[in-house]
C-alpha cells in the first residue's frame, strides 16, 4: 500500500481562539506548530493566515511572513497555501498568494452551502485559478466537497484546463451543506475518482465528528489524511486538543499499528507530483 502522507491544517479561516485556545495565529506560532507537526509525522502544512487580532487574511505580505517563518523552522516541509480564504473573500485576493510560488495550493472545485453562508466558486473563476497554477508553476490540490465535483474536475482534465499529473484530490467531508464523512461516502468517493480520473491520488479531511471515521477509512483504503484545527478542534468528544501535533501523532501511531508506513519527504513529494 502507498506510504501515508499526513497533512496538518494548523489554523484555517473559521476556527477561533475562543473555541480552541491553542490555535496558532501569528507567523511565529505557525512556524512552531509546523515544526511540531513535522516531528510528529506530517509532511505537508496547509496554510491559512490571520491578522494579529485573529481575523482571517489573504494579504500577500502576511502569507510571505508565515511562509518564511515556517521555512526557517522546517526547511523540508511542503507548504500548501489556501486559495479558499474565508467565506466571502473576493476572488482576486484568494488568487494573489500563488505569486509567492509555494509548493502547493488548493483549487476548490465548486460552490456549496457552507453552514449559514455560501462558499462561491464560479466556474469561470475555477478555470482562471487552474490557469494561474500553471502560470506560477504551483502544484494544485483539488478540493471537492461532494461527488458531483469529481465529475466537474474530470471534465476540466479532459479539456486540458487542469493538466497536473498525478492529480491530487482532497475530499473535504462533513461541512454543513456538503457530503458527510461517513465511511461509505469515503469509499464511494475513492471509487468514483478512480473511475473518472485514473491515476489520481486522494486524501480526506473529515470535519468535526467525521474526523476519525473518515480518516480511518482513508488509512485502510490507501488514501491520505488531513488533520488539524481547521477541521477539528477536539482530541476526544468534548476534550479540546492540546495541539495540531497531537492530532498528527495519533494518526501516525495508528498507521504504525496497522502496518501503513508513513511517507518519507521524498516519497511525499513524489506522491503529490512535486519535483
């Protein structure tokens, strides 16, 4: 079975310090958290940035500060920036940080109800974003929230708009308004992806209570896993996690117990299509 790539989504755009007191916000805090996650087994940091007061930000200089701080602390780790931003963020601001040429960035594949809001990804903007990934030579991770988005991405691949090979797709499951993270859904999404985009690799981010069920299914099916405070703030039900690294370490430990090797950095880069 393919070695397991663990991604740590350490901050996110929606989680607050009130809900999770251990949330890293400043570049220095994010760098320290990235190092701890790396030491626990993570090979990718999924990065959102915040202003000093904790509000979500897509400022180019703020991304630059965090990327430089993480690179100084953990030179080898793969940095994957979010182009999703906070719900309602103007598209031009979402796209802008690709100019920093991180290792990877996220490419959201559709619009969906997102709690009490609407996360808008207009088809024209999705195409513009796909072209920007090619322009800046950044590897995309395609984010899908339900199965129809896989069909849409397959059409973009056939049209030559998305050209990355191997293509890496993230199933974000459990968002209120999207597909849940129950194990049957993970299995279906993996099978559907294999049919529509042969050779694509995949990972799952189980939101909230779906974190463990979705992650366990991915681990046994050969998929990869995202953990972190963006998706889940608890270690057990009602027990706040001490750190992102604590969540990474749990997945690394379970993988070892069942004989699923963790990817080395070189293996992670090969799996994700990075040079």
